[in-house]
C-alpha cells in the first residue's frame, strides 16, 4: 500500500458474502490504497420472511460482536480492505429521524477508522448504495463516485419507493456516476453531467484454468446446457422449459441460488432440468467448463435492459459456446456469442448450432476476448476516474 495514499471510503455490499462487481474491482485496489469498506446498509425494510429474519440475525450478531472488523494485515489474510465496518443502522431510510440517527452512527464509525488510519488526506467516497447520501459531503471528501450496477427503480427485491428519492438526492450531489451499462450512463446522470461506462470484467485465470468435471455432473445425459448465476426473476422460465423439451436427451443444468419470487421448482418441473443450488465461487469454474453450451436466458424488461451479465465473460474465459437473449449489453460480444430472440424455436436452433462450435480453435477465440476484459484492467480504469477527481480537487484547492 502506497504511503500517504488518499483513503477511499466505500459503501458496498457485505464484503466476502457475495462476489459483486465492486468487490472484484476493489480486490485489485486494496493492496495499493487504504480502503475503508462499509458493509450493506439496506435497500428495503425487512419483512417477517425466514430469509429476512436470518439476515437480521446475521447482521445483529456481527454488530454485537463489535460493529467493525479491525484493520487487516494483508500478509496474514486473503485480499481485503484495510478495515471493514459492520454498520449500525436502521433500514427505514428516508425518514428524517432514521436518517439523523444513521448519519451519526455511520460518521462516528468512519471517522474512527480514518483516525486510526492517521489519514492526512481527505478521503474519496465511492458508493453503490443510495441511502449513503446521508453522509455525502460530511467527511470533507475530495470527490465522490456513484458506482451504479443496477437500476434500483426496477430491481426486484428492493424498495423502489424508498430508494428513488434517495437516489435523486445522491445524483444531485455526486461528482460522477460510474455505470456497468450504457443505459445507466443515460438514466443516472449526476448534476455534474459526468458519467463513465465501466462494463463487467472477469477473473480470467480463475475460469480459464482447466478443472475436472464435478462428480455430480459426470453421469448426467449430454449435452449439458448450463446456466451459472442466481435463478431469479430475470430468468425466462417458459424459455427454459422450452429449451428442456427441445433437448430431451440432454440436461439443462442451473447452478446458483433460487431467488425468484415464484416457486422455481414448480416453474422448472421438467424431467431433464437439474437445479443444483449455490456452489462456492472457488468451485464454479469446474461447472462452467463442463457445460457444452452456456446460456443467458434473461427476460427483456426495464431491469435487464440495464444489466451487463457478469457471467458472460466467465463463460467466455472457460471457452464454452454462449447463447443469450438480445440484451443490449451482450451486443458488444456478438462476434463470439450467439444472440437469439426469447423464443423456444429460435433457442432450439441457436443451442443446436452452438453445440457444433466446441472445437479448441473456437474456444481459444472466446478466451482471447475474455483476456482483454480482466478485473485488473477494470480496476486500473476505475483508479483513473479517482485520479481525475483528485486532480480536480487539487486544482480547486489551489485556486482557492
């Protein structure tokens, strides 16, 4: 870590719990800059569902355990931020009393970490969470970034009525929006007018290094047509059923948590569909490499039109043929994937053709594309954005 580097305060999701785009980028930054990472502060009020109650219990246990994780020695642990804060906040954002309490709690925790760091330069603030607007401008930050990975106004599982006014307040005050989709650079423009397009990247070596076929896949009838990711409301379940019927002698394999609002097992009750559930990120490449064809069977709606699927480059790094519905963000990879309308017959034709594209020359062409889009390269580009903010801050200070 560079001595005297300007610290970065990040409002992200829970560090290490999900491997999100922000975490991928910052895993390449934390060894070079002091990063204070604030775990998720909530995008909707909790319900009485079992999942929510478990989440509240996990959060509460961590908070009662101390509220923050002390500075991490990089040589003694996996790559991690200098400090991770488990925030003590209430999730009913937007209510004046709650915002006052949350602001006090967050500023107290963050300032405590900055003091422990003995930071002599004003921090930069990076947020992927609109409720963090309650602290924006109160840390004396040298610049601020909205790292936008989704359109919260259309994202299932969050409270759009709660987040919409918070996001508008954020956009009115943030210096620049960095977005993973072109659509987001148009819909999430800050008052400054500055946006930067930073599409998804990939841990290339992780997905390209050859792995053995997982035991649970070895005896399944082939071809294996696979999906790796959350089986959520973005998935086109009728299309997946049609795909299973189009390949009755093969197997449709879905690897990932079942997070849709509907009963996924009922929706996908075809005899040749296998719902495997979540698998550790460390093991995921073995599953993807075992696919004969990898698919992105997303519905087209206001949410998915602003989504750059993280899994696409992971599929390409593994060298497997890819078929996707016509999402705007997949068009940039048209030369190495097949894009088909969300129609059963179109997908039967597309996946059948893709099965004939499994040679090593074609696989290497796909891997070559993935190698150009690593998370290390994305992190360098993001650091360039931060450098421009620092330069602007220095110019403004000198002029004053």
